[in-house]
C-alpha cells in the first residue's frame, strides 16, 4: 500500500553501501518515499532535500539550455515535478519527533558526500524534462497574458481621428463613438 499510485523510478542508483536513490516524474507536486536506517520517514527530511536539491540544480542547467530566452525556472519549481525515493544509512540520525517521520540530521553529518553520476542525472532528465519544459512554457504564457492588456496600438494616417484615450476611465461620459 506504500507504493500505490506511484510509478517506479525512471532512474535508480546505488551509491556505496549506504545510499539507494530513485527519481522519476511526478504529477506536478513533489513526492517522496524515504527510509533512514530502515525507518520510514514519511515526511522526508534532510536526506530527501539533499538529493532533490542536487537533482533540481542539475535539471535547471538542462532546462535553461532547452528553454533559451524563456522564463527562468527555479530549483523549487523543478522539485515539484520530481518523485524521489531515498533509502540510506545514517550514523546517529536525529528526528523532529518520536514518530521519526522527519530526519533533521544535517547533510554535513551524513559522513561521506553523495555524488550522483552523470548517467543517473541523464536518465532523470530524460524522464522529467518534458513536464518541466511544458511548465516553463505555461509560466511564460501566463506572464505574457499579464502584460498583454497594457500594450496600446495607434492608428495613423486617418484624418480627423482622435484616440479614445478617455474611454473606459472616469471621463468616459465625455467620449463619443461615431461609426
């Protein structure tokens, strides 16, 4: 029941004998399944953020290359398109409560630094880049729509034409339209 509704990761990597990491696309909201020393951390924590941040920064570079001149997408926005699985062993882990749902150990205390391979990051990119780019285009269209109402065009070359600058304002009662 723990894995219901979650697709298997499209990229999986085992780093040493302490870390197993899987990443795949999500439905537009960040999802995570994580374990620390065989304890299910249902709220995630430092270990999940540590991996998700690395993946998001790597993806940000790819998105920037493929979305030239488009809206800049931040790592937090990229994380919303990720489903992350982390299973790790951490010495002396600390949690925010007795239920051990959220790991509070800082990444610097994990011991060895976890570096994701280029092959792994390429697999993640392949599975998630389309949804991130479509989100980037959506954000760009939203920004254009917001700006769209302010652009005014002027007609020129028509004699006795005055712009209706006061139409739609408090002085609109003084305007007349003659067709």
